[in-house]
C-alpha cells in the first residue's frame, strides 16, 4: 500500500530525535530533529566528521537511524518501510542523492548508459533521449560514448548530477556538490536550482561563501553531530561565535610590521 495522501501542511522530510553511529561506540549524529517542506532549500553546515554526509544517507534510506524516526511524506523511512516494493519504488523515484565522491555511484560502461540507467529503472519514457538531454545540459554530450572512469573529477561530478536530475526527483540531496566543479559548472548548478522552484533541496557544504547561493535556511551541526542552529542562513553566517563553535571559522593572531598584533577571524570559503 502506498503512503496515505499527504496534506500541504505536512513536511516532506522529518527527522525526529534521530541518533546514528557506525558501531565503533561513538555517535555520529545525536538527537537531530528538523522538518523540510516541499520546495524548501536547506543548507547543512558543519566541519569534517560532524555527520553531514550521514544525514543525507539517512534521508536517502541508505542508512537507518539507531534511535528516533525519519519520515518521508509522513511515512516512516526504515528497513520495514522500504521492504514494501511499491513504496520503495515511489521513494526512489522521488528522492535523489549526489555523493561527494561521484565514483561511488558510477558503474555503467558509458556516460550515456550511466545517465539513462535511473530513468530506465524507474520506467520513464525514452530514457536514452533523457540521457542525451541531460548530457547536453551538463556539457557532457561529447563524452556520451566514453567510459565514466575516463572522465576528470569535475566531469564525473557533473555526470553524477546528470544521473540524478534525469530521474526528476522531488527532493534533491547534494553532498558538497561544488567541491570538484569548475566555476562555470557551479554557476550552472546555482542557476538550475534557482529555476527549479518546486524542487526541495538539502545541501551539505563547508563553503560559506557559496552557501548563500544554495539556500535560505541553515542547519549548523556541531562536531559531535548535534544541531547548534536551525534558522535563517544569513543569521547563522553573521554569528561569529556560532561559526567558531562549529569549527567553520577560527581566529588567529596577526602581527603587523610595527609590532602591533590583533586577532583575525577566518572561515571556510573566506566568508569573513
């Protein structure tokens, strides 16, 4: 049975007191609660190791909470829920994750087959045509017959984006999406997201300068995987103490030639 019809007032994605660890005795995420509405843009900020990628994998049903509840469209996202074939198909068609390291999601013999794979599995019409269209949009059309492993790092990242976007998800999960992209590709991604107003997007990043282009709301994680802040991105970026606590910024001593010295604040992406 497919999930009950969701009213517009209900959140698309819900995390309720979620905790998760990888079995080494420590928690990666601890007591994480937030909602994401349809069409909303949420930027998840935090230092390396704070659980940003894990958060996206929980939202994508690749990992399951040790405690607490994750829901998508009101339905519990757990092993039992995804065991239902119809629901699993509906969920996979609706939610797409682009990994930080694209090699983890590329396995087909050619770029064209890679992009067509998802639409084909989802039963979308003309998957080959979709593959050509998204290869063109991401500047990969001249590589359509090449093997994905032969591409550069930035080309692989664009291919991973094309693979997910060709499936036309309702919720897009992006893990450090600009890390391997050149300025032109970053500009394309920002413009595409700006135009896709019906698409909900959750993006992880440490680049504070680019964060403002990727969303209006911020979720800031501590290094212990707890939520330090949930609110307007511009408020988070203006909160020096918050950025330092989250290890997204640091102060260091600067000495002038005249012997005077004072402390400067620096952050990822040179936001300061």
